């Protein structure tokens, strides 16, 4: 039902001076839970090799911009130079929780 139609149905009752009481079901309190995320991000063919510290800070900055809580775990793998070769396809494991919305 559209909001306009619902308002039109309520007008006669309001014009007659009747009060409308909404009966809400009793509220039951449930504890809040933080939803945790545990992701493995694979980067493929980056334009240049990144050190593990560079990846850590870049991923952290992105997560903070997206609204993650500051308490997060970021573990980069295969970054910088591995076995004498530049690593351009590193992995990053991230564990984080979103911040509550205001």
C-alpha cells in the first residue's frame, strides 16, 4: 500500500476526532553483536612491488575510509621481493569489524 493511500484511509478517522493507538509488540532486549570479517585479498599483477609495510598501511587506510573499527589485523604475504624476484601479486589477510553507525 502506498503512503499516500494509507494517509487517505486515515483522514476520516482523524476528521472525526478519533485517536488511533498503535499496538506494538512487547520489545525484548537482545544483546548487540559485532559482526567480524575475515578476508583474504589476492592482488594480481600490481604495477610495481609493494613492501609489506606499504601494503599494510594502504589496506588499513582503505578499511578506515570504509568505516572499519581501528582494531583490525592485517597480515600481508608475498610482498616486496621473494626468492630474488619482485612480488607483484601479494596477498593480504584482513580481520576487522565495522564501526557502529551514528
